[in-house]
C-alpha cells in the first residue's frame, strides 16, 4: 500500500462540520471515516419519512438535520439547504452520497456561500454519468468496447428494439437515477419475458436502453481523480448479487489485480472527461481473455466502497479533500491497494434470497443454498457493508427493519443531537 498524506480536521479549524445527504449503507462508512479524521458529520434525513434509515443511529454522527423530502418539494428543500449553508459558520462542506442527493445539491451549488465546498464530480463527468446514451457514445469514441444497444421510449420501441437485437437482452433506464420495473435492470431471455414485461410494465414515457446481454464476470473500479489524472483506484470482482439473474446490488466482492485492459480503460475514461472527484466504473470481462465490455460509470461512491477503505484507500476522505482544494499526496501509483480483501453485505443477501424465493424464482433447496452461502460469505468477510463492533446499533436497526419494521422511530427520536430547522445562526449544535 502506498503512503498517502490525507489532511483531517485540525483543532484550530473552526469549520469542521460536514453535512451528509443520502441515507444509504455507504453513508455509514463516510460518517465513520470523517469522524475518525476529526470532522463532525451532520446527517440529513427526511422529516416526512418515519423510516429514515440506520445512519442516524451511528455513534459517529455528530448530529442530524431534518429536512423536507425533495421528492415532494424540491424548491422548499433547496431553500432549507441554502439557508443552512448561510447560517452555519462551522459548515465546511456538503457531501451528497447517492444520485438523488447529488442531483439536488447540483441544482443549488451556485447559490451556496463560497466558504462551503461541495463533494461533487466535475460537471462534464456528472453529465456523462447520468446519461447512459452519452456515456456509451463517449466510450465508443475513445475506443472502449460496448455491447450493441438501442434507445427507445415506450412499449412499441422496446418491443421493436428487443426483437432487432435478439435474446437474451437487458433493459435499463437511460437516466441512472431511475428504476425500470422496480429494479436497476431487467433481463429478457426470450420473447415470453418480453410479452410479460409489456403486459405488466408501465413505462410509456420512460427513456430506455435495450442492450445485448453479455454473460461475463463484473468488475467494479472505485476511484478518485483530479483534472483527468487518476489518483487512487481499487478493482473488485463481484462474486454474487442479491438477484438470481446476476443483476441487482453486489452482496459479495473481493479486491484483486485489475486486468490490464480495464486499467487502461479506466485511465482513458478519466483522462477524456477531465475527471475530478469520486467515481465507480463497471466492466464485464472474462479473466485471461481479451474480450471486455464497458457497463457504466457512476459519478459517486459505489454502494460497496467500504472495501476500499479496508484495502488502504480511504476514498471518502479523499473526496472531501479534493472538494476542499487540498492536495492528495501519494507514492507507489494509483493502483496500490491490498489484494484479496473480502466484503459482504449479509442483510442484502438475505433480503434478496427472501425476495427471489417469494417470487418463485428459486426453489426451496436453492433458497436454502443461497441462505447458507450468505452466512458463509459473511463469516469469512474481512469487512461488512455496515457492521462494526464499536458501532453496532445502525446494523441492528437495519436488521430489525428488514425483518418486520420492528424499529420505527419518529424523526425526533433518531438521535439525541437533532438540530431544528432553521438552524440557530450561532452555529452551535
């Protein structure tokens, strides 16, 4: 592992608060890492949602900020965020985690005071990451292989393009912030799947990408870059997801050497988009073979990026330092990290097993096998998505929620450090 000089919050620095937006499993890693480095993570949560997630329960959350749900009133949320930024002199940065939060912060960033930084990729990379058609066209231009695809709107174009490409094919929304049929992607293995989709789906106005399915192992490269130069990167192999067909979210991954072509692809994509910030690139490739296919680029922290921190690359802190304009010093090259680190998201694996079994996608014996594998993967993992012995409550809340919503705290009981809106202009809290 190379040495990297990363600057934490010094005692003399009065602006040590970082507002975290987006209550996801990877949010917990950001909160813990920043708190360990001397920052004060302020966790935002939606006041309209009784189930505000598990992150607010973390002992490393310095406080919470209740805000309007942007899904119901974007303008009111924007006003609250701008007011908070102007009224808290101790606020150093705003750190959006998921795509929804990134889009909201992106809308208002120009109205924020100059003293408040935002942890976002540069605008060119955001445009590239949020539009799959532009993403694939760009990759083709720079010589990166992509599977044959079509773009269409509504059931008529979906049917026509699927029949043109042939089966199996995969359907996904062009906008990466959207879902299609309630999931990230849907695989059509034959015309019967297509007809069932057309019968049950509601997507007449949704822009879709229909793409030839490539059956190869999936690699994720989590990275940080500045001005088109790769600073740090960690390559992981996806061993298993929460869906029987291999789509969905990864629940078991391991760090390993990046295939040379993927290494070159990542560096070329970063250079071409003059990338600055954090990102996650995905490829499909077979080890030992020349074939590979670009899948997508996400201009944010990946859902399982906690594995990078265990591998010696604290991407969450690197992202903040880039936003603050600090230099990230390193030696040994950007691909210096620990190989063979295993990661598990056990609650996701068990929930996926239950979902597929209830749908009838897997048999009773397959469900038992999947359940057993989830337990085994959890036992041998070096790091887990949310579990940490010194901070166990968030994971327990997550487990309780997944097995019956046993924990349904009101917003006011989420943590003892709830900060009212609007915030006291003194900056205390």
